[in-house]
C-alpha cells in the first residue's frame, strides 16, 4: 500500500524509480496512467485530476505509455510490423499515419525493415523487448514508463535496452521513467532517482546525491553501484577519491586525479 506519496515528474525528465521486490514501485507507476486508482489524494496530468468525472483515461494512456515487466509476453501478432501497429490502430488513426508511426518507432529502437515480416517469437530476448517498446512508442507518448525493462536479459541485452532508452531521451526528448531494483542500471543513466520502500518515498535526488547513502540503501534491501564501494574503500586507504561517483568513467577520472594529487603532495614533501 502506498502512503504519503508526493512526487512530480516533468516532461523531458529521465527518472529512475528503485526499490526492492514488494516495495511498492510497480504499484506506484500503475497510478500514473490510471490503471490503479488512489483511495485518497489526486493524480494529476497537465494539472488535471485523471480521476475527475468525464476525464478520458483511455486518451491519457496514449500520452503516458507503460511497458510492463517481460513485455514480450504481450506480443501476439504474427509479424513484428503488425504488432507495432496495434497501439496507434486502437487510437483510430488513418492507416497511413499508423504505418508511419510504426516505421518510426521501429527505427527508434534500432529495428530496420528486415524485421517487419518476422515473427516476434523468433527474435532474441533483447529484440522482443525492443519490439514491445516500439509498440508503445508508436502511440507517441510524452512519458514512457518501463517496469524492470532489463529483467531476464543477459548483460549484452541489458546494455542494448538501456542504450535505446538513453537515446530516446536524448534525441527525442521523451520523458523516461525507468523502474528497477538495480542501482547499477539506474545510476548510470537517469538524472534523478526515487527510492521507494514500504510504499513510501525514502529518497529522491540526483544519483550523485543518493549513492553516498549506501548504508541506508543496504538497510532497505538495495545496494549502491559497485564503483561506490570501490571509492569508499580507496578513501579508507587514504586515496581521496570522489565518493559520489556513479559510473566507471567517473570513477576512473576521480582515481587518476586522486593519484596525481597524492604524487604531487609527495613531491612537495620530498623537496
């Protein structure tokens, strides 16, 4: 059950919602497009209460697209292109517009025309996931919500999907809400992390602000990125590495800078 939730996500943001299994993160996102109804309070989209009388929640789901965990289980058409056409077709669009959107969506996720007539069920796990994401993108949402989009994928498939999401955000300005239990995945990509535990928001800040709280994260069943633990271990050994790093590249730069500073200090001492 969700409690005392107060959260605003702006258009164009890249947000990670993270929490352990059963924390309430999946329940939270299903309120965003009205799949679940809050018993108290309001859910607003563009300033309007989505549960007010007469509000068109079906239209809302074209603006706030939700990709469920293991979305490939929702693929059902015989061919990839037809599956991606399903969403815009339900929006009542003309055939030409439906096919135009489907083509653009497939290109956005890196699937060319050679995939059009293939069965979705013959594709790799990562490719199936991309087809499912394209099906939501074809409805041209302002917000794309993904519930554990890397679940069950090997490292290559995981990086593939996260790279697609980063490109969608950077190149198309789509607001992406990435739900995960893995801080490693989230911290490398998002601009803001929302930590959920026991139906409440425990932390909400930029990754570099959240990761120093790694002991608090561990207490609620989460962990920080591996580079965070490496940075703390190096500081305990006297190397002044930045403890807020979240990526391997940031860690490398911080370690090299710390080594340079230490060598410079030693040089001054020897003189």
